[in-house]
């Protein structure tokens, strides 16, 4: 574990770094940020930020407050606040988030569900929004 140099809200946040060349099979859960430059086969959960670097690879679901993808991800990603797909990102899976940013060059194959974080359902939810048109 590494401590970040940022000072947010009077506390420093610990960051977990999975370096290039490291492969993990199984669930990864962390209260702080996660930086992934290696490979993970399994679900990732963070109460903060998950960053998948250019060399990072994930096969599984990612749940966090904020998610940035620069590498390859196969699976559903759910962010309470924001998802960023950087120019070298390759995502095969669904996105559930409040805010989505996609850089030119990013590859995304899947579905997106956006809205307030309190209104997230399953990304596979195919229900239609309520009809609000005047009659």
C-alpha cells in the first residue's frame, strides 16, 4: 500500500497499486483508491477511485465512486459519480454511472445507464422510463 500525497478533507487516502506483471484471481476490495497496471480476473470494489492504466486488464465487475479506464476491461462497471474512458481504453461491458466521459479513440461495446446515483438499477434492466409527456 502507498499513501497518496493528496490532502483531501484533512486526511490522506491510501492507494493500492497493482503493478504491471502482477496477476490476481479473485475478488479485490479496498476502502481507498486502486491503481491497476497488472491483471485482475474477478470483481473489484472500492469506496473511492479505481484507475485501470494503459497496461491494465480486468475481467470482472468494477464498483467504485469514480472509475477511469485506460486499459482493457471485460465486464460491467458501476460508478456512483463518474466513468472516464481514456483514448486507449477498450471496454466490453455495460456502464452504470451518473457522468460518462469518452475520449477520442476509446473503444466501448456495451450499454450505458446514466442518472442520479440513487436511481441505479441493474444494467440489464430493460424497463422503460415513465411517460412524462402531456396528454
